[in-house]
C-alpha cells in the first residue's frame, strides 16, 4: 500500500487525498473502481476514539468493493456503522442491497464481501468497531447488514446525535475522553443490533416461541456440566440475541441464570442421594455439574434445598436405611412367623 499524502494533525488523526489507499488502511482493504483511469477525487480523515475509528470519506463518483482477495489480505475483525452525511450511498452485502439516503444508517460486517458506491458528490462516515467488543454472534450480524435504517425511534434515533457530536468535536477531544466516547459508541451499536433482531424475533408466532424455549431448556440440560455455560453462549447457539433470550424466559417464572443454577443443584442432589459402595466426594459431584467454587456450590445448594450438601447426603442415607428396614419388616409380616424364621435356618445350613 502506498504512503498516504497529508500530514497527521496528531498521533490519533490522519488525512489523505488518496481515497482508496486511505480507506484500505484505516477501514479495511478494498478495491477502488472508477470510470476514469485516475483515482477518485476526494479526501479521507481518520480520528481515533480508543479502539473505535472514525473514517470520514468525501468524494465524487466512488465505488469501493471488498472481495475474497481483500479479505485474505486482512480479515479485519470489525463492524462498520455507515452514516450517510449527504448524497445517496448504494450498499450491498449478504445478498441484500440498500440505498442509504442522507441521515440514514447502515451496518457492514467487514469480515465478509461488500460494496459501497455513489455516483455524485457524497460524504459518508464509517465508525469502525472491533467485533470482539460487541459480543454479538456472527449470524445476528449477518441478519442486519445492508439495511437502510431511518432514525425514527429507539437506538437508531439516538445514534446519529451522538455520532454527529463526535464528528464535530473529534479534532479537539482529549485522548482519554475520546476513549470513553468509543465505549459509548460500542454499546450503542450493540444495542442497535439487539433492537433490530428483536423486531424480527417479535414476529415469531407464540407456538414458535414455546418450541424455542423447550429447545433451549434441553440445550441447558445437555450442557450443565460446562462451567462456561452462560446466557451469551446459549443465545449464540440458537442464533438469537441475549436480550431476546431473557425476554423468552420472562414468562417462565425464572431467569436463565437461575434456571442453570437450579438444574445444576437438582442434578447434584440426585447424585448425592444415591447409595453405593463408593460415593464420590461432594467436591467431585459439584465439579461434575459445572460448579467451580465449593463455597458457591454450598450456598446455592442450601438456597434450593434448605440443607447443606453434607446434611443432604446424611439425610438421604438415613431415609434410605429407614425405608429398607420398613420394607424388610413388611416382608416378614406378609410371610408369617414360620417363613420369616426359615430363611435364617437355610442360611445357617449353607454356612
């Protein structure tokens, strides 16, 4: 990649008139397509907000594309929030296309092929956010990319106000403050994805939701022994947002976290109540069902059953012994005195 013309104003900023090269360096590697042999006329500016980058691009008749070759050059594990400042931008990704008008927003997953194009003078902003900071499954991102979002309400209405302020104040914002703004942008982008996926999930029929809850409960039961089992992992496995997962369980009378804890305790209680020649220690049982901390297990167990694990095991043993003695007495009474005594006599002869 060629060096970028322009002198950086500070370590966290940069400017360039080489549009394709600047976008490739600061956003993600792309190919620039123009009708003339000469590069597109325009400028690109970079500002850092912690790990979030603001790449402002202004140009006349520009088309940028990112394909398999560009992705192989740099995977770019990030998402870009496109903001059309003026002009109309044509965006295509994941088999969808959208005309993003001035004032509208759109999401781009930089890890997959996409194209951005405008035929007249346009100014667009790209807020580049690392994927790992969003904690969003790839399948959810795929469902919301390349959609023109009009800021009518919710997060989509709040974001443009925040982003406009950042654009206007970027050059004079101290690094420490800018880093805080980057965290805010990240949270808002994550909330925007949640909001968009919830709109689609809300259209799911009630019977479909019930079936999904049953499927999730089965998934939880199959993975109780995994200490890493969490709402985030469950949501990712079922291609839904964490927020929607919690909404599904609002009607179940228990939160996802409480359900996991309760089911683990129930399985531990069942195992501790078993009688055998060799009984595993309480810590082994706890670890087998996903508990990492003995004190936490003991508190959780007592909260569910009203007894500590040790007391539960003793009570279960006493109850089992009483049940056996009662059963033996009942059998003796049913057999009568003669048959009850005969059994030991046969035993003595055998010895």
